[in-house]
């Protein structure tokens, strides 16, 4: 199991995204960011995506 804590990405948010793979977490994180933080798909630059991917932890 892998996790991503939204607050680690700099948001004032207690959400913890869980999944079996990094790709699963990135997909869920993108949906969460758009729904809860009004982030648009075009705001997800390759650099930001790489930063977020680096915050994923094995649990």
C-alpha cells in the first residue's frame, strides 16, 4: 500500500490518498486536487507532477 498526504503537497488539507501503485495514487490525487482545491488539469505541469510523485510513501 502506498499513500500521499495532501498536506505534504502544501495544502491545508487532511486528506490521505491510498493506492497500490504510484499511478493509482496520482490519478486519485488529480481528481482530489480538481474537486477539492480547484486545480485545473493545465496547472499540473511536469515539474509539479514529479514533485507530487516524490511525496508518495510506502506504508
